């Protein structure tokens, strides 16, 4: 019998490992693969390097260290299908290059 809570797959901002989470994420939770803090700006859906203070939430307080755990009230864990906070990796670049390659 199921408990009614499904595990949500998320991705670590540092090592890109998939993490199955059930329920809200705690401030002290870390990635089981690399040990990076999970409740940090870099894993938040509001994180955006193009925004002021790298945050799209206008009411959030300034957090200096974007990779350290914090108490932000607006924290919302980034879904794995929304990679805006992650840099483009080599595989993605190769796929784009192949996509726009001129055909002879």
C-alpha cells in the first residue's frame, strides 16, 4: 500500500545527480553524491544570474553565498526539467552545434 507521497526527482546544482525527495526539503539536507547543500539559491526555481542579486523573487533578502544552505522563505526547489540555473554542458553544446551544422 502506498503512503500517498511520491518521490519527486530533482537534480543537484553541483554534480547534476538525480535525487529522489519526498516532502519538503530541510535546510541541512545535502546531496548524497557530492555533499553540496540542497536548500540553496543555486537549487531554487527563482535563481537567475540575469536578475538583480541572481534572484527573480523581488521580496527575497540578499543572500551572498548562493551555494550555501539558507533560510529564504521563498525557496522553491528547481524542477529537473527547468535547467535555467545550470550552465550549458559540453553535451548540450555538441547537440546544438550538430543541430545548426550546415549541410553540404
